[in-house]
């Protein structure tokens, strides 16, 4: 009887923690800027691909996983990606309660000619590859740029900023954190980092 109860509780817990994976793609032939509205997203990862396609994989875990949908908006040479609950979804009295039991991750691959514009309240952002220009604005999450080549402006409040790059002019400011900055002899790109409470580390790409 005890074993039966344990098995029953296991299946109940699994059913309460629903999982959902969504994949979408867009032609990037006429797109030069990708904007990600990352509010209520926990992790955003972006890397390069060798095609003319922007690909997105979304992993959602939580009780309301089936109620979350991915939205996109195209305007001339720009695309914006965001998420929202189904129109008929009824939230609890606490308007944030649904997000408290959801874990959402974005994983994107984009061509090298696309600029990035990412804003989020809670997400940590990981970016790898070549981009003309990157703008990132985060409240709580960290920002990690690996083997990054391009111009970048990064602003965080609580999150740390870690950058691995080559031949860039670095501007870095932190109000309460620490700075470890590699200054390069040549500057083909410009990277500006500002944080209130985070640490900043900039290092050379190790081959």
C-alpha cells in the first residue's frame, strides 16, 4: 500500500510539472535586427548559424506550460519575439503567480549579419559568435558573451557581465562590483558595459 502511494504521488507530481517544447523559424534574408522581449524568461541563449534563417527553440516547464504561446512581429527589416498566455487563460489573483511556476528558456541561432536587441527583467543571457551590434538590458540576470566579435552595449542592475572577445575598445563601469578588464592594443569594435551591483570581467578569446 505504501509503495502504491509513492507511485501515485510520483505521477501526480509529474503531471503538475508539464513540459512543452516549441520550435519556430523565420527567413532572415531581409532582417537586420532581432529584438527579444525577454520579460519572465529565465534564460536566453543565442549563437550563429550559416544559413539565412533565424531559428528559435523554446523549452517551457511548469503547471501552465500549455498556456504560453510565442508571438512574433515583423516590421520592414526588424523582427520582434515575445511570449504571452493564451487569450482565454484565467490567471490567479496574483498577476505574477503563473510566471512563478513556469521556467522558460529561449535558444536561438541567427546569421552573422543580424543585430541583437535583448531586454529582460529576470533572464540571464548567453551569446556566442559574430554580430554587427548587440544591445542588452537586464535587471536581475547575468550576461555572458563567449568568443564574441562585434560592437556591444550591455546594461545590468544585479547581474554580472563576462565577455570573451578580441580587438575591442572596452568601456566598463560598476557602482559596487569589481572589474577585471583586458585592454587590447587594436580596437576594431567597441564594447560598453555598465552595471550597478554586478562584476565585470573582460578577457581575450583563447584559441
